[in-house]
């Protein structure tokens, strides 16, 4: 179930600067801010009837700092429509579909009101390690009812990303995944680079923690 809007807000450019300004963070993956077409913005409804996911592969080893999702809302009166984000490993250890191993999860309340996208940011508390060459999934789910639910906006000029959804009415629990062209959920992932993570000793971990404290 997709949603199309006709209004284009200035919130996208403002929200983009919020994540990009994070001191010391490296960008692991960034689809870019959404750019609505002739009919405005388009996105995947995240509600009781549909879960949505997108995959990314770490090109180096990182400690996760934060995840940003470009969201809008079908509630035109108030912000705060709720959803959850989970960061998961791949079910089969390759690039297939989200698995059941959750590395970290967040309860979110979108700042969006109506169809003007904003960048919702989930700050990592656990800082899981994202290993070089491995594929990870970001999954968005919600118990909100349709027509007032949050919407994960497409980064509609990003091609070749792996994404998917579950239709809980017709195929409950079954992920439908594939490579998307022009309909990738807008996402940013940031982390702290960990050189030589396989042999990182205690001194290195202490240094990483100190770097984080200096950034806060």
C-alpha cells in the first residue's frame, strides 16, 4: 500500500542537515533526501497491515551511531504517530531477507504532520558492530491503523537497493524482497569506523569509547 501526496515542504532540507552535522560520524549508507516528482512524495505505509524493510552492506567495519528514516504521516493534524525500527542481520547470511536476530531496536514517534517528509533519527545505545562485507536490514513496523499511519518516504532517484515488505493480511510473516529501482525507502546510517576490528584489543575499545564521549 503506497501513499502519494501533492505538497512539497521545506522540512526535507532542514532535517538533512541535522544528521549530516553529527561530529565525527562516518556515513555508512545514505540514499539522499527524498525528491518528490510531479505528484509529490511517495512512500510505503507502515501500519498494522504492512512491515517495510531496506538492506545495506557495510563496506568497512563500524560501530553504529545512529539511523535516520525519512518519514511522513497520514495524520494531518498532529505529529507523533508511532512505529518501531529494528536493525537485523540477514536471515541467510547473505542478502536475502531480514532475519530474526535483532541487534538493536527503537520505539519511534514521527515528527511529521501530513505529507511533508522529516528525518526521524534513532540514536544507538548498544552501538552494535557492523562487519565489513555483511548485509544488514532496517525494519519498520507499526501498530497504527491505516489512514493515520506513518509513511516511509521513497528516495525516488536511488536505484539498485534491496528492500521488501510483509503484507500481514494476505501473506502474514512472509517477506517479499527484491532490488528496487526508484522506490528505495529513504535512509541514512552513520557509525564510527573501527580499523582492524578482528584484532581490536582492550586499548582500542577504550579509545573508541573516549572518542564517543568527546563527541557528546
